[in-house]
C-alpha cells in the first residue's frame, strides 16, 4: 500500500493509524514510496491490458494512458494479446524498469501472485482494473462496474425483448414458453461469475415456472462459459446448441459480451435464421460492431460501461497514491479475492437498445454519428 503520507512523520503511533485507515495492509514499516518527492513527469506508471483483439480494451488502454499523461505522468502501456506468460513478462519488466504504480487488467486473475510479490517487495502499489486479481494480498485497490448489476441488466433486457417484461420492468403476463440458450464469460475472469449470478437471479424464477425453457438443458455456468471470451468459441458452441436443442426455434440468447454476440449471431444466420427473425440477443460493452448490429435489428441490446469513467477512476486512484493520499472507494465488502476483501470503486452501467443508443452513446460524446450507422 502506498505510504508517501508517512514522509516526515516519525511517530510509530501515526504509522499505526495510517495502516488502520488503509484497511490494515501488510505493507507497514516500509521505505518511502516509489515516486515520493518527485514531480509527475519523473514518475512512470505501468498499465497492463489483456488484449488488442477487443476494441473495448484498446479504448481502456488509451483512456488510462491519455488521462495519466494529462496529469504529467509517463506511461508504460502494454497489451498481452490474451497470453498469460506475455502479461507476466510485461509486468515484471515494468517492475524492473522502475514504475511507481501498476494498473492491471488481468488475463487470468489467478496467475499473477508471484510477479505481484515482486511489486510488493519494491513497495509498488497495485490497482486491479475491471478484472479482479485473485489469490494475492498485494492488490491494493480495485475499480470496476457493478458487475452483478450488469448481469441483472442483461437478463432484464432479454426478458423485455421477449415481451415478458414491459419497458418499465413490469410483468406483462405473457407466460410463453420461450426457448432460450445461455452463455457465460470466461471462467478465469472473476467478473464472469458476477455477470452470470446477476443474470440468473433474474432468470431463474422464469426457468422454474416454465416461462423460459433451455432446449439444450445446459443451464450451469460451467456449461455456458466461453474461455477467454472468444467469439469463435461462442460461434462453435451456438452451432452445437442448434443441433443438440432438438431443432426448437430459439427466441432468446443470453450473451454476456458483444464479441460473443457477434459469433452467436453468425452461427444463427448460418443455421437458418434470417435477419428478420433472429432471437433476442443481449451483449455488453457497446462495441461499434454490436451497436451497428442493434441499429440493423440483429442484436437486441448491449450494456454500456463508460470506460472513460473507469479509466478516470483508475487514474484518480494512482494520482492519490502518488500524492500520499487515500483513494476514494465506495465498496469494502463485495470483492473478496480469496485472500482479502479489496477496497473497490464501483461504477454504474446502462442498457442500450435501438430506442436509446443516440442519447446514450452519441449525445454523451462516446461515439460520433459517423462511427454508427444512422
């Protein structure tokens, strides 16, 4: 945990109070923090992102980098293209290169313990970015969206698209039954279980009552999970489901991410569905391709998570630590990484459909009109 605010304070009682204020981190009694007494332009922040195969992560990296640079910091931004050894090597090089803090969006949240021990030995604070780093007491802070609520929103939009709920979230009385299939995210991404649990908290009563049916019978997280969030894997699974589902016509698909949604829709269209009779397909991240798919009447919805705000929160945490201040958090109970409950800041997300994409995405300046099909 960053300890710049101890500079010049010798009393042991003050050290004890400072540790208590930071949630009892085990980093007490260490030397002065990296960056202490330096101007921002003399401080380098390491930013490790998982992949450039998703436009969402490209945007995240660019946002964090630009906002840190706006404050005067130097930035070492690296993408690992979903290769765990590459990310480990990149983070180790950042540590050896003298970064003063690390912002990490992990590929596998359980694979970083050893390299983060190196960060701890050099008193380098670690901020877990959007994906919680597990099994490590070295993670100081976490910033993300309310991931369980994201799952709730995905399930709610699925039910709205099916007509089970109206636009205000009230039940319409339509008892179906509606045939749906379920997809989940990568099992090595801590967020995936939050998305799934949030979605199933909404859908399970309708599955129990028979309003929703899953023709394949695959209703567990393990059956629905897509490793590394790969669109091709989702497409392959959707093609298999169309076979094992007994030929039932699907009316909905719970998809937790836009990249998977594209793969799912590709499988559906190659499997006999036309653009005019595709099932209700959800998503997440409001990627350009999926927003245009929504406009075209293919994908039904996505969840917009404003990465400008997420990047800003990570940058705010870094800046506070470098100034010897305690970063702002709004959740100290939810995110247990197996070793500790990580102090977190949770942001809000929003359902996007063809009815509100202009207001949410264009009017907010997230996209320009030229980027989206009008």
